[in-house]
C-alpha cells in the first residue's frame, strides 16, 4: 500500500468538525459505472474522467480521501475504461478495481464494492472530491447521511428529520415539507448493506427504495453541509459549476512562455509548454494547461483551458471549459463546455443569454430541463466540428462527432455523428 498523505483543506470559516468517534480503518467504494445518459453529449467516457484544471476528477477524489480510509475499491464498467486512466496518474494509496458487469443501478454497484467487508463503507461517486464532506462522514459509526439546503428541493430526495435523525425521504415531492435534500454520498453500515442485498427490487432505483425502508427501522444520523461542497454532475452544464469550484483553488504561477506585452491579472496558472502570444489578456481565476496556445489578441476570463487546446487569434473565452486538444479561431465562447478535440471555425459565436434574461432551459432525453442558469452557451461532445460564421443559441447540446456546416444557426440539439448545414440557393443576375 502506498503512503497515505494528508491534505490542507479546511472547513468554511466559522464551521468546525468535532470527531468524537470514528472508524480507525474504513473502506471507500468509488462508483464509476453507469451510462450517465443525462450527461450527454459528454458521456462518451465516464464523467469522472473529465479533465478540469489539468486532472481527471476521479484522481482528485482518490487523493482527497481521509487518511482513515485504508481500502479503496473503484467499481467500473466492463472494459477497464476507469482503471486504464487511473493507472496513468499518481495516487496516494493502493486502489483495487472491480467490474460491474451490467449497469443495473447504484444498488448493484454498492453491493459489488461492499458485500465482502465487515464494517462501515464510504460510498462516493468518482466526481465527488470534497475533503470537507469526507470528514463529516467518517465521524461516528453506522449509516450516516449528508443533507444540504436547496432552492429547488422538489428536484431531489427531501429528508424528513426528527431531532438528530433522518426518519424518511420524499422523492421529488411537488410540495416539499422542507428544503433539506439528501446528497448522493453516504456512510453505510453493514446492517444497511445486508438490508439492501435482501430487499432490493432489481430496478434502477432500488437503492433509494431500500434506504427509505431502512430509515423506518433504524436510527440514521446526519450532518448539514453547503450544497457546493458536493458537486453534482447530473447534467453536462454541471461541469461549469465543478470548474468554478476548482478554479477557486488555482494559484498564480507562470511556467510556460508568455510574451512581454501580455496582460495577466488575478490568479492565473500557466503550465509548462504553454505559449501566450502578443496582445493576449488573461483574467483569473484561469487555468492554462500544458501545451496550450493562446493566440494574438485573445481574451480569456475565468476559464479552464485543458492540455493542447488552441485559442486562436482574436478569440474570447469567458467562464468556459475548453477540453483537451480543442481548437478555435477568432470565435466567441461564453459559459460553454467543449469536449476533447472539438473544432470551431473562424467567426463561431455563442449566444449565452436570453433576451428576457430568464433562466435557460435545455432539452435532455426529449424533455425540457431548467438549467437554473441565466448564462449558458452550448455543450459540444468530443470530436465535433463547427463551420465558419456559425451561431449557436443558448442551452444547445451538440453530439460527439457531429458536424455543423458554415453559416448555420443552431437552435436545436444535434445528435451524435449527425451533419447539419444550410442549403443555399445561389442567384446570379
């Protein structure tokens, strides 16, 4: 087993953690299976493998686990897509990989990672990397939940609380009895794991049903923590919230090559091999990855530009995540997410606000979903290509390997591998 490292992340100002009892050794089960269908068009690889500020999210999760975690099990889908990536990055402890043969649901992944263990287990998704949340969960013994206040509790499981205990769950109620929602990170006792094994229905949401039943029989403690401590990656635009969280951790450091007349203000990290050309302006917090090229007179604000990307001449990138090896030229990209190896032709323009300034809705699995964002551009899957002078409306999702022809107004989603272009009738008099 590798050395166990400590970390320096402290709880928010004014808050403290009192640990009166904890398991000296505990297993963490990291769930990285499932189809992530609502995360389309960024679900070609598992969402925990998303690179933000230069590192896959699951690597942060592993390295941020408390020192009390003595075992780490990653449950992944067939094919070893997770283990292949994790093994390429340095981690601070030994990791074991187990395969979930079929995407039966969260309940099955928990059993795959927990059934052979004799004590409490920490259940965490591969993109949940908050040390503060982990520390709250390892304190004590037995099943424990983390709750957060939410402005839109009807979209979640709402906790019914009696004193120090959670005694019930309302799943997505139309009229919530409280604003306390249950977060998808847990400490589960072996009593619950056995209950889950014997009471699961085999359906996708069998875990939630088993937890509701268990709460009627057993005492379950909870802690309340800020919702932003447990980043969600349910929808593709959620990656912008995760990016914002990680940009707060960026410190000012210049390792790449920067022209003399470049303007850099705030916390900006420029990694080795990056090249910032004449006249560029970069405002932090911003991350510029290895080998990135920022062209002449380009402007970047509060964004993460991943390894090998090219922000070509005169481009403006604002509050956006630009994936590895993506390229653009004289384009405007605002509040958007580009997958890896996407290509934006000259003059591509993103619309990131509605005229009425209302929150932007997007179509996910044929249903209109409120993004709860009043600024949102578009999301492009891996290897998509957008032709010159194209315009993309707010909240649009463009699939992997899709092609948008030149001078096209994109006002609806584009499926994976599809081509969309405008037929132009040429008139000569």
